């Protein structure tokens, strides 16, 4: 029974103790993360060490592989025409990385775009899909 009487007093005490902290104002909200730009991704990929285990290499290649896998999954699920089509045999991830860096250096006008947009531009220009077949007309 004594505990039942102490609970409201304890809660009141905690509430009063929080008052000075609340009076100080709330801390500012953290700034929203800015999306990575094409130029930033290209500089990360260019700075990557040949060692596939370096953090820069892992970030660069992980970004590219993730974007490519997401693109493949979304286009397949929607039955949409892909933005790019890798040749068979596919290039190595290192070859794609080096090609992307070269493309970004030659196409600086896209440097401020989101990295995923620049990466898709690169992929579409470097690995274009064959033309879509002409629609067939039904017989009458």
C-alpha cells in the first residue's frame, strides 16, 4: 500500500525534474542528409584502391551493384523496358567502375545530379539495349 502512494509522488518528481531541461529548448533537428552527387560518386570510385576490401572501393562498387540490382528488379516486376542492357559476357565490376569514372570526367554537366541518376545515364550510354521490336499488327 505504501508503494501505491509513492508512485504518484515519484512521477510528479520526475515531471518537475524534466522542467528545466525542457525550458532550455529542444536541440535543433539534424540536417537532412544530402544525396550523393554523380561527381562525388565518381571521385569516390576514382580514389578507390585496387584492393576490393578498401572502404572507398566497397562504397563505390556497392552503390553501383545495388543500383543495378534494383533497376533489374523494378523493370522485371513492371515488365518495363530496361534503361541499360549489359553485354554477355558482362564486364567485371572493376571495368564498370573505371568506365564510370571516365564517363563522369567526360560528362561534367551531370556532376551535380544525384549519383543514381548519373549512374543510370552512364549505363544507358555505355550499355544500350537493342532496339525494341516493332509492334506486330493483328490479322483481320
